[in-house]
C-alpha cells in the first residue's frame, strides 16, 4: 500500500511600513489563493491613524520536521485609512 505524504504548512505574514502601525492593526481572512504561482490574499484592518507605504512579506513555511520556507512573496506597498481596511493580494 502506498503511504500518503501530507504537507503541513503555515502562512506567515509580516507587515512593515514607513510610519507607525497601531498595535490594534490586524491581518485577517488569510487565504492561499494558489500554490503555483504562490498567491496569497488577506485583509489588513487598521482602526487607528491612516498609514501609507505598508510593505511586508508572506512566507509559506513547512510545519513538519524541517520548518523550512517553501515559498515567499513580497506584499505591498499599500495604504489604509484610519478606521478602515484594505483587501490585499500578492503573487510570486
């Protein structure tokens, strides 16, 4: 009988900006749209002051024994107003 190999993976998103993002800002509704090419979508909610030039990285990481990165994509730049959100999509 053939054994199945299951890939356990996690998506890690990090957001950086050329300003200050409030601690209340959240990354929500994370979705891996496609693996080839690696495409990720998420919602960035910002209840505080408006920010511009938000940039980041999305990394798909193997959560099995190796813990190695599988793929990575740059996110941004994007801006988000105070008390609002923006839906973001990035692809490799």
